[in-house]
């Protein structure tokens, strides 16, 4: 239950997301250096990073949920439930990897969206390794962008990864991207958004379809930012409109509440990570120039206590 958006400014873009989940998990920022063994592939071969990466992970473990690399490729993962999304066996001559590790692989190995899409036929995601043993391979789909402002969504479909150009600059959860686009066109005249009565007719629900339409409308109708800082600010305002408060959505399956644990936004030009928790309004920022030992994996932790400053 997450929402991702992209906002362009003159010479770059930012990508933000809400991280909504129900199971209690701790999260933190990690820096992964070049030549770092972030995982093994499904035949047991160690995979190493070509590029430095910053992102957010769970429980201080390497698989990233969102992030940016040193060349400005940015992206997010979102839950994408379905049936038979991934293959159950590896394919020779391809990079065989779990969906859990594919996102980290992408940021660690590609400079741009163009590089990523060209190499997509060489990537194979499976739920089993070469010994036919089960591996952790969650139902994910992915959104990526870079400094060219090109945005794509990658979804699993019948055991293959399918790429969609994403001029809508939004991603939520299931159903598939094409279904979201059809419903968007059914509700909105995209060539005449000014005539839409948003105060009355914009969907108010928190289901993926409603959030996709709401996030699209808010992103496209927002005042155009003049700088990276303005784009980051606007992204937090828009994501705040689709964030889930604790207790609003109760998950009976896990006996927990589904709510927004953090909101983050990445900048493609300045290669920045920014993030705030649901309990602390302070937005924290880190860039590659802030990393002192660039050859070492490092972890950074947010202050999640409510913080205020006195007016002076």
C-alpha cells in the first residue's frame, strides 16, 4: 500500500514515495559503496555493485526499498500482488535474481533508465534457485527515473519483466499499470484538467486505484517548481495528501494497522536522499558528498521522536 510520484523541475526531477505497510519493521538509510557484494544470484554467484548507492532498507539489511545512485538513477519498489508473477526456475545465460534483490541490482549496475531498459531482457526473476529451493521473492513492481526525466514502470507478467513508459509519473499497487491508465482516462479528460471539479469528484479512498488518480491529479496540477528544493517541498506536500494515518486502515490478516511509516524523496540532479518518519516532521537529507569513508558500507538512523523548534 504505497504511492510513488515524480515531479520535474528545469534540469532534473525528484521521485517521492510513501512507505505504507502493516508488519512492524524498523527502517534506516544505508550507503553501499562500489565493488560491494550486496547479494548472490540464484546460482550462487556473488553480485557486486558498479556504482555507489544511497537508499532505505528494512532492519539494516542490504535489499533497498527505494534509492538513488551516484549517476542520478532513482527508483522505488511497491507491493504488486498477483498470481504466477514470477518464474519457478532459473534461465541459463541470464542474470537470475530474486525480486527482493533486483531493485538494488538495478541501482548498483545502471547509470540511466536507458541502460536499465536495454538490459531488461537479460534479467530473470525466479522464486526458486538452481537447487530448486524456494527463495524470498516478494510480489514487487518498480518505478525508475533519471536526470533526463524519463520515467518507467517495470512489472512482472507471466514470468517476465515488462516495461511501461510512464508519462503519468505515478505508481501505486495492483492492478497493473495499464488498468490504472484506463481508469484514469475514464475519469479525467487529460487534455482539460482545469475543468475537472477536484474538490467534489476527486476519489477520496485509499485503495490503489483512488490513490493513483489522486496522486496523478495533484502532481499534474501542482505549481511548477523552479528548483530542486521547491520540487522536494512540493513532493512532500502531495505525498502527505495520500499518506495513511496509524489506525485508519486495519489489517485483519496480520492484526496490525497499515499506515505510512515514512515518506522520502530523491533528487536526480544532486543525487540526494531526503526522508521523514510518520512521527517526526523533520526532513533529513544525505548526499554522496556527506559520506566520509566511501569504500565502506554505512548505516544511518532517523530520530523518530517528535521534534519541534521554538520560534525566535
